[in-house]
């Protein structure tokens, strides 16, 4: 799969995980961590993609 495709999928999945996590836990206090991890994954994929192009 193309790395640019992952940069579209990861934010959607991370927000979905945040909503499910918050709903199941009946509190969104810690569910923001899913979006935080998604952002870190996107940054790592961007770095890997740039290194792969070189």
C-alpha cells in the first residue's frame, strides 16, 4: 500500500478508536491518546517515506 494512503487512513482510524474507547469507558479523559499516537505514526511514516525516496 502507498505511504500516502496510510496518511489518510491513520487519522480516520485514530479518531474512530478515540470515539469507541471513550464510549466504552464512558469517559473521554484518556481517549485523546489514540489521536496522539495516530499523529506520531503519521510523522514516522512521513520520515520513512522521505528516506525511501532518497
